[in-house]
C-alpha cells in the first residue's frame, strides 16, 4: 500500500508555549515509526483555508466544480490530508540531509538523544508535530486526519509565565506578565474544549511535572495511546529537562 492509500495517523502535541511540547515531540520522534516535526505552522493554516476553498467550490450548487463531482466537505479535507502526509513522509530524506548540512555549517555536535532518524531501517511512517498553535485548530486538523491523535501537555501557569517572561534567554522576546498568563489561558482553554468535544480516545492529557519526575511512565502512556510499542530511545530523549 502506498502513502496515498494509507489513512494518515499523525500525532499532535498541543498545549501552551514553554510547556514541554518540543521535548515530548522529540521524545516520541525517536521512535522507529515516528518522524519528529518540532513546529510546522503551515498545516493548521491550510486546514482553515480549506474551509473557505470548499465554500467557494460549492457556492453555486451543481454549477460549482466540487458539487458537480459530488465531493463532500469530509472527502475534500481527507484527500488533502493524504497528500500532506505523503508530502511529509516522502521528503524525510531531504529533511535529514538539510539538518545534517546545518549542523556542519554551524559546527553543532548532534546529541545522540535527538535524531530525526536513528537507523536507516526505521520505517518512520508516522509523524509528530509539536506546534503549540495547533491547540486552536484541533477540529480542522481532525478533519484533515480523522485517525490523528492529540496529546495535551499541561504545565503550571506560573512556571510557563516565568519562562515566557525570560524568553530572551533562548532568543525570543520577553512577555509581560499579563501577556504570559493570557497566552497560557488562550491555548489551554482551546485544548480543554478539544478534550470535551472529542473525548479521551482522541485527546490525551498529561502533565509536565509528571514528564519531569517519571518520564518513562509518561512516554509509555503516550505510546500506548497512539498505538505504538515502547522504545527505549523515546525514554532517553524524554529525560532532558525542559526550561
């Protein structure tokens, strides 16, 4: 079965900024069957644009192209989801090559705990996306990928705010205190709404504190949730403490 015939099964790590979305993405991305995408930003935007494109394509009923060929909104989204999945998986070698080139140019010694692919035999037929903004677009992302899974990681708002208020230490722009708490609240509110709308079979909640104190247990729980066997490589990566 080729990629366009497969039902895509991506994993989305959602939650507030500075809550461990990246570390969990990289941890799961060490699994032989999962490719890590730290942040994409374009997929959720496309999922919104497809809503308007479908409206345009059906606005005049049977005189509109999509209506005239009998394409439902569900079918429209899912077909684009298959192509996105194919695009990501089929370009993983380019991703690895570009990553290696950047490491050489910047004289970075890659950590053995964080690799795009750990073995040439790894299938990497799924991918995990850690874009925090995906928290706002669970509905439309699920339209694209009906078999997707979402993992909501929650961190103490005080710790998130403190990290955001000192964002410049890692190259970002410092938040004001009220802005930091508002950012946490906006993202968390939408994640909780997604939990309520889709249920625990679609959205798993975990806690940043548990990832710090008992990473193996959390990683095992995540892998069981997404239907993948445990890999010790995921556990090694999860032990790195998030700031």
